[in-house]
């Protein structure tokens, strides 16, 4: 039996709730084999980030080439890339290996509020990675930061920012509404032809560490299995909503705890 393979290119979270660790948990929970390329090591827990150690760009390349030269990667998820040198080599590697599906989660700030992306890397994200991805998944503050605008407050503003992000070269954007207000958490899947509104009840919990990482990984898992983009996004939204709803069943850390990636197996 063969199993779909997805690759995560992201930073390591030493507390296990976000980054590479969350991505691999998500892949496993969604029935996909996960491979990984580490772009940075973080000293991190549920309360914050105390240090970041960047992996040299040439070693990021070596990891990517090692994976693609042997494994049949069906989809790639890109998460934390803190420096423009890392973005440059990832872009070159995508050109070299031409994966069918690439999902970019433009991680800029951790759940704790700590900034994870240098200012000079933001422009490299827009110019180097956006045109090479099939989907980007910013939350509301990230979408605003990528456009140097205020955070969108209304549905019309969110859709307008989505259109402006599309103009940067990516064919689809999923703007996540977890930072919004009201009884529902609404995400917007936007391309040049449509806007699809994906709503779920807003869950009252502080245990949301790794939510964005896990959502983008769940989308990549669906694409790796052969699902279309809308189906992959809908299934990922359902998976994350259930993982957040079950998060309080875990007791991990004293800050923003992780979501429950394996909630479906919790008996």
C-alpha cells in the first residue's frame, strides 16, 4: 500500500504545539505520511519564544533535495521562514523540483505575540514565494501586515484585502478569521472567480497554540490525497474546529496550550 506524502518546510517548536511538530501531527491525523525540512530552531513554550536559531540556507537546500530526490511528495506546506536567505533557497528549490501543490502559511507572529519574521523577509515572502504557491493562508493581522494596511474589520474589507493579496501572484488566498469577533469564526477562501465563506462556532478557549500551522498542514494533507482545493479547505476547517473544541481535554503548559491534534482517537 502506498501512502500520500506531504512535506513541511518550517521552524521547530520545542514545546511541540506549533511548527514542524504540529505539522507532522496533523499529517498523521489526516492519514498522510509527513516529511520535514527545518528552517529554524526555536526555544519556545506555551508562554512565549525565548530564542530563534536559524538553519543555514545551504542546509535548508540540502534537506529539501534529500527529500525530493527520494520521496514522491504530493504537497508542500511552508511555514516559518524567518530570513530572506531561507526564502531565496526555498523558492529556487520549488523551481527545481516543481511540486504540484504548495501551501504557504505566512507565519509572522506566534500565538504568544512574539514576532517570528524579520522585516526584510516580508518583501521576499511577497515577491519570491507568493507566485510559487497555490494557496496562502494569512490570518487577519498577517493579511494586513503583508499589505501594510490596517486589520480588516468588515467582510467587505476582508474580501478587498484578499483581492489585493491575489494581485501579488498567488491564485488563491484563505484569510482566517480566528482573530475576529462575534459568535462565529469565519474564514474566506478567495480566488479570481469566487469568495467562499467558511464559518464555524467560535470556541471559548485559550488553548489555540499551533492553530494556523495545523490548518495549513491539514489543507496540504487533503491536496496530497488528491482532493480539490475547496474540499481540502473545508475538511481542514472541520478538522481544526474539532481540534480546538477538544483542546481543553489536554493539560499542557501554563500559557496558550496546544490544540488536540488526535482528538478523533481520544477515547
